C-alpha cells in the first residue's frame, strides 16, 4: 500500500532501504514498507516507530484518507491537556469523572481510581446507567459501580451501548478470522447476557505443523467447540471446556518457540506450553508456570 507521510516537525525517517531527512513542508512517499522508524530532531518529541501492517492510530501518528489517497500524519506532542468532565449524582452520592488524553479518573467520597487507555479521536461519552458511572470510548467501556466502589473495564474493536445493553465485538485476526460478540446487561450489576464466536473463514488449513498453533488460537478466542477437533479421541474424552479454562485461563497472547512449544501470556501469568501429537492430533498438553 502507498502512503504519503506528512510531518509538522523536522525529523529523520528510516525505511527498509533508505534514510531520509524531512522538513515541515516535505512529503515522503512510502510504498510496500512494513515499519518506519521516526527520529524527531526537536527536543520535545521522542523517537518512535510506525507499523504500517497494523493500520491503527496512536498518540504519535494518525492514518488519514482522502479520495482514495492514504496519508500518514505525524502528530505533535500536546502542549496542554483539555479535560472532559462530569459530576454524576446517584441519590446524593457523587462520582466525578475526568477524561484527558489517555487517562480516565473516577472520584467519589471514598476513593480516586485512575486508569490508562488510548482514548482515540472520538469524544468520550460520560453518563450513568442504573447505579454505574460510565465512560464509553471507541474501543473501551468503563463502568464504576457506586454501590460496591468497583470498576469494570471492557475492550474490543467495536463498543456499542443501547438501552442498558453493552455489546463488545472483538476481532482476533487469526487463521479463521474469528470475531467474539459479547452482550452484557447493566442493571444492579453487570451480567453476561449472550456470547458467541463467529468464524468468517469456515475452511480449515490441512497443515499438521499448525495444529498446536490453531489450538491456541481457539483458546485465545474462547472458541471451545472448535478446540475438540484438534484433540485425539483419548484426550477429547479426558478434558472439556472447564478443564481447558482452568489450564490456560484467559490468554491475551501466545508466542511460538517451536511448532509445538509456546509462551502463553495472560494479565496475571506467563506459561510454557508444549504439545505432544499423535497422527496429527494433540494427545497430551504440558503447562509450566514461569
């Protein structure tokens, strides 16, 4: 894909094959590049890189499009913060919400809770739903329970809130193009109402070297019905959904060390996972805490 890179400050750009100095009025045309390394020459900016394979905005750059032309714009560091705020009243109990940049805070008489996330370009929505003080962003949803003084956080590629129903769509970008759609009902507490995993790519690749990898894709997406197809008859009779949840938890990433050895990462742990295959099926799984 072709991009026109524009910068509001002078910088040095390293591509795969060349190094280019850019001034404010210069334009760099990038085509078939994967990663750009940006070295600003102004003291208030820090070096960073742009992954063109993942088209996602950050505080350092934005992807723009006009009439089919792709523009990569480097963002200037902000000189000041603008806060969006709300003071929500829950039968005499107040919750003050402040949102600025990548920080959100919930303040009550008892405590102050701060959290960090990428707020994005779209203005956040601050409102109350039942006994929850809520902040809705493009890819995140925060709900502070005024009764228990606890904060719940949900994230995904799409966030929709309508009539006290929160819908989170998460895209996994894996070999089967899975999407998980979760619906939560917000009343006195937050309850899961419905959850389903959808695969846009129904065809499975017949590559026995990828069996362990595809198994972990299923675990990451909570696609438990598909998991059974990768297990040997012996192991399939031994473990089910509850055992797999207990073994792996909710992994956020897995990194291959070999075809059948992986690091499985969650928010609370890192695990070494190895698989033993017989006739193209997983016959045994070993998990060690690291």
